[in-house]
C-alpha cells in the first residue's frame, strides 16, 4: 500500500517534523516549522510570574500529580520539564521509522512518549491519528491485538494472533486507512527478554524488522514506531543483528532532568491549579532527588502525597504546599516507604498475609542465576480470577483504591488485569523487597508453571505436562507449608496440571519397567544359550533380580546389594548388547548402552555421596567409571557408524533443513527434513544419545548436557564446518568467550548463510536456558575456550 510522503499529507500544513524551534509565552510552548507555521506543542511553561498572581488563578483541589500511576496522552497538562528532549525526539523521528528510546528504570521514558509525543501527534493529526501503545507481555502479538482501537474491526484483525514474520506489515497494509497516521508504541521493550516466550520474541522482532524495511523501501512515512527499553537490557539485542542495524544511530538515551527541568516538573502542575510552593521547598526537593536512581516515580508519588495531605488537613486552602508537611512525610527518599508501611500496618494479621500473597503473585523473577544471568524482580500481570480467596479479593480492592495496584478495568470483573502500580515499589518498599528475596526461587517456579498451565488448558495436550526434575521440584513445593501460607499455594488449575503430570510420570515408569523386564529377558535368554542353562548366574531367579536391580539403579534407588549385583553383571550385560550392535539391531543397542550409562553413573554417585552407607564399595567408584566409559565408547561407535553418515549425506545434498516448531515437546514437528533435524535427533531423541531424559524438548541441567559425549560433539562440529567451508557450526568461531554468560555466539552466526545467519547450537537449543548448559558442556570438552572464571565440571565427561 503506497503512502504519500509525510510532508505532503494533511492539507495546507507542512508536515516535516524536523527543524523544530521552541518558543514560549505565558501559556504555551510551541513548535515552529520551517515555514513559520506555528503548531501548538503543549502547555508546558508558565513564564516567571509572582506568587500572588498564581494564587489568583482558578483553584483546583484535585491533585495535578500522578503518584505511581503512569502518564497517559491525556495528561499533557500535567507533564512538564521535557520540552527540549521531546523536541529532539520529534526531529529524530523525522529521520527514521523506528526509534529505540533507552533509559534507566524510573527515568521517564514511557511518560515522555505517552504524555509528550503521543499527545502532540494526537493534536496534530486529530481524527486521522491512531496510536497503538502496548507492552509485549508473554505474547507481543496478543498484546497488540488487544490494544486495537474500536474502529479496527477485531474480527478482521485476528490474523495478528498467528504471530508470523509479516504480521506487523499486514497490520499496516490491511487495517490502517491509507490517509491515517499510525503511531506504534512498544513500551517496556525489555519484556521481550524477561516475560515473552522465546519463539514469540524472535518472531516479533523479525516482524518488526520486516515492517521497518518495508516502510523504508516504499517511502511510507505515515507509520512511525517507538520502543522504550531499560538501558541495562541493551546487550540483549546482540543476537538480533537486523534490529541493531534498523535502530543504528537512532537509540537516544533519556538522561536525568537538569535543575531547571526538575523545577518545571515540580512547580508547573501546581501553578496550573493555582497553588505555589513555600519558599525553599522546591530547592529542598531538588536536592533530595538529585543523585538518586529512578527518582521520577518517587517524586510524583511524594508530590501527590504532599498535595493530598495538605488537602486533608485543610492547609491547601492558603494555596501553598509547606516544608513542614513535606518533612513530616520523610521527603522524597522516605515518603513511599513510610506511607506504604502505614497502609500495611493498618491491616489485621490475616489481612497482612493476604497482602503478602497478593504482591508475590504479582512479582516475576527476571534473569536466572542457573542460566548465568543476574536475577531481578519484575512486575507480573495477573487476571483477577487468580486471586480466588475471598479475603484476597477484598484486600485487592483496597490496594487498588490505595493506588498501590492498578487494574485495567474500573469494575471488579474477574477478567480484569491486575499489576503493581510501578516497579519502583519492588525496590523502594523494603518489606516487599525482603519478601521477594526470601521466596524468589518459589516465585520463579510457580510463575513458570502457571505459564505452562495456561497453554495446557487450551488443548489438554499431554506433551505440555511436566516431567523429571521440574515435576519433582513442584511436587516438593506443593507440600511446603511456607509456600502454601505465604504464596497461597497453587491454583486449582495448576494443581490439576501437577496431578496430570504425576499420573503421566507414574504410567511411563510402569511401562518402562515392563519394557526393561521384557528386554532384559531377551538378553538373558541369549546369555543362557551361550553359557548353558545350568549357568550359575542366569537362572530365572537371578535374571529377574538383575532386571529389578538394573531398573532400581536407573531410578536412582541404589543399595549396597544392588551395587554388588551390577558390578558383577553389567560387564556381561554389555557383552550381549555388543552382539546386538554387531547384528545390526541398532535401536536396541543404543537404548541399552544409554541405560547402562545412567545406571553406572547413579551407582557411582551413590557411592561417592553416601560413603557411610557404602563402606565396602569405595574402590568400586572406579569400576563403575570404567563401565560408564565402556558403554559410552560403544554408544559413540554405533552413532559414528550408523547415524553420522546420515548427517553427512544430508549436508552433501545441501539439504540443511530449518527449525519450524514452536512447542519444544512437539518432537516430530520441530524441523523440516534435513541436516538440522538429524543433528537434533542424534543428540536429543531415541535415535541417538537421548540427552533429553525428561522429554521436555530442551536440556534441563548439566547432567543431561553431559550425556552428549565429547567425541560426538566434536564430530558434529567438524562435519558442519567441512560441509559449509567453516561458516556453520556450534557457534561463531573466534568469538569473545571471556564471559561465561555471553550466549550470543551460539544464536547468531551472520556468516552461516546456509542457516539464515544462525548458529547450529541456537537452532537445536533455541532458548538461553538450554544454551547455558550447552555452553558449559562445550567448554568442558574444549570446543569452546574456557573463560577465566569457568570452573571444571564435576560430572563424567
């Protein structure tokens, strides 16, 4: 859809956003275009006038300050002090279709866009202006869909929910009237890295870049995109080279306000309501906030509290905000803490527990120490229906009325979305900060569970259920009295999910035991033929006992008696598995080699960790290490003979394949046919090493990563490099691996055109959680250089 250049639209007005100058008068702050046409920018400045004159203005008792509520486009008459910065934004936006505004938390990024830029654009374009402001949340496409204004027919916009690479381009081409100006505002862009699902994030960024490229190619200037992001997340853009290129030279940083800007932000809202500050108070406030990180929300909260306190005591009738009241509130640095503590102390003991549960349900944990990134508390949005307890519902309403929480609906609908009013509460209210620190691991696990429960409820798909270590952790947490009291336990839907996961686990265990008994019977029958039916070992009773002991060791239930039995008989068992391999029974051989590795590792671990229980087996640690290595060596031999040639054949045909699956557990639909799929199956499925023990579609821990032998990892690296002239492999060669939390070279490999600029590791293991374990494994075997601060792994290699 072709659009006229921006400056040719809007009759009788020049629309070029550049060359902006500022003019001030008593009431207005204006933009002057190059043709000297004046466009009202906003009411942002009252020229220095006397206190007496301000007091003659209309007296408005309602507070002009926002507290912890965010600024919106309708708040332009409350928003002051950012005129110079806003002018720069307008000029810069004329030069690009996409602008990424960076700044610290609490620096006013969102406010300057909502109350400044959107407000001005709305006045400028009138009825032909459409703003699409949204935050990414778990699914940025879903968030965009639900922010569409009423004049966009939602039935015609349902394609947005599919979340394809061309979705944003289609939004412009199919939904936006050709004569309208559309402003897309992606607030809190960092949520793509803290909350959004990995596949949704990647497709959204691809879609955003595609839209920008299309706008540039067609010269369409009727669509502008601005995103705001915390500056400390800038390094998260590293894997997205196209996005970096699209925002190159257009990533302005919003700095702290200067003294004169702060004075405007403090004085002017009150002045417009006919109220002044006592002499010296503004200087004291400025002194209090300067040098304090993220002070703007604290400043707004304190000024609003100061105003409301003066109004309640009747002091506001003299139209002056007083120093004594400000100091009694503990100033900017202490007002929020003191006031929230007061609100909390007014609740009864059971109500305080409900307050704690409510806040902790609205907290997420960004980052993950296990994945190598520093954890941080973040706000989490929740449906009101998550707060099922009657007391919680009552307290929820009170907290919303106290402006500590916000709801997207004025009523008490169970479908309304609740969140903490501002992230500053997470760090400035010491009580909440302490709660989060004490419970962060449980919070992270619970929220991760809730996300999976939501997906499971849609289809009741069994492959969405949990297994392995995740399931065991959540089962333990469900029994924890502290978790149930402090965090309110799991929701009914989550408990249903956990029960279903436990049922699936038990069923699979029963099936596995039956299979092992049957398979071991086949092997033992073969041994009986070789050694004679009268052999001392393979009598029926001994055969059955060995099968049970073998299964117990795999289940990590090891006793000294089991260790004795397996020490004697696992070597003989391996001899028979070798015969399977020699006879071409590849699947049976691979499965048994894998099972022996697991059993041997578990017995060795039991001996090392429980020396008192195994006093006569200390020398057996080395024996089981030998058994483990023998099974692994045989496993490597079979894979090299039977599987790796298949990978080489696909690469020789230049059939690289591609990743297409969105659900990690949808194993058959992860890849198109080709080399990537074979690589994945060699590493993760029964076809090869089966490192994915828990069938989650990703690596859950170091143990699973260590089930990938060094030889196979090296072979795969060599095969991919040789087949692509060195361009494609596990990671970008010669990358900076000085830090063990730098995962970028495992995701993006610009030279690997065969895989669309992506590294093999990032396609096989598409999330940073799995990559964290892959990276350590590749370091431990020498494929990636060890970082200076990387310690050796204490697991079998």
